[in-house]
C-alpha cells in the first residue's frame, strides 16, 4: 500500500452530481428530508480527500487488476442463470466442497478484470504464484478481521508481474461479516432487514463469493468463512436472498417520514472540481 495522507476538505460539486449520489449511494435517514437540488447550481460539501504517492504500475493500462469490475450478481436480472447463481453460492459462500465448476466460475467473473487476471495466470507461472500469494493472504486477513477489502471496482488492487499494489483496497468497516451473517439468518426466517444490513450483506456476499471462487480456481484450499460452523443457520433459499439483496430502484423516491426537511448542502459561488 503506498504512503498516503487523508484530510477533510470542502469540495464544490454540481447539483446534478449530488442528486446522482444521493439516489445511488446515500442511505435514507428517516429523521430528515432531502432539499430540492438545483442541477445547475454549485454546492459545497465536506469530503474526505486522500493523497497517495504515485505508483507507476497503477497508471499502466495493460497491468491486470484484481477486480469484479462492478459485476455484482444480486444486481443482475433475476432470471439470469438462477442455477449458476445457486451453484456459485453453495460452492463459494457456504463453502460446500466439490469439483470446480467452470461454468459457475465464469458466471461470477464474466467480463471482469478478475476473469482477465485468471486467464493470464494460466500462461504466466510467475503471475500465478503472485496472485496465489495475494489471495491466500487476503483470505487470512478476511477471516481474522471479519472485514471487507474493496476490489469491487477497477484500480484498487493492481498486479505488475513482480508484485501487487493495494492502491485503495481497505474498506474500513469492522465486523461487517458478522452483520452479513446475521442478516442472512433474518432473510432465511422471512424477516425484513435494514437498508444498512442489506448494503453490508450485498457487498459481503459478492466479495466472499468472488474471492473464494478465485481461490478454488487457483487450487488454494483455504476459504473465507461467512457462515461459521455451529451457528445453526437453516438452508438458504437463494431466490429469497437475491430478492432481499437487490439494490433499490433509484427511480423510486421515498418521502421522509418526519414531514420536515433539513438543509444538507449549501450553494457556493465558485466552480467545482
């Protein structure tokens, strides 16, 4: 991981950008409503800014990434390969040992940088050992901390043949697997889960499934354990899990339950980044 500094600064953004972010990435807060945003206005918002030492390998377009490239199975159409979805979950979320299913693996990584990386390892022994080393270490870290490492998007973990670089891979949410494990139990019992738990479980399942699938493909025995033995969970209904974890439709706007609005962003006169 490259040396870096982090600080909070005010960043100018257009109202159109903020509207997109609040529909896609911000969990609703029932205690406050959202103000109307002028898409042509400039708003000044506090943001965490991180400055890293330049890693040349990250700028090389040909270097492979350990990345799902934003392919999250629960976000796909519900009728897309339900059998492969169940096989992938049984094999790499519940860790039921069996023969490696190439078709299920393809379903998990199709069109991603992970798929490209795996293909490169089949003809490059040095890269293969490098990826095996990273995956084994990441599995140990995940089991010890019960935390995510972010490889959902490109550019966070980059390989350059001789080494690998964790550019922006640490998620920073403690015990997220415990919350996800509990949420899966609630889904199995037919109980509703909170938006926060849906978000944590969505990313935990996608992270663990992909990491364990790559480990299986590379002949690594160890696995990340989401559902720990002795917990007494019932058999998951993967159709119910997919439905419960599906991201909300951003076109559907929910009204605040409080009936009152509180200003969140404030217009400022200068130009955004």
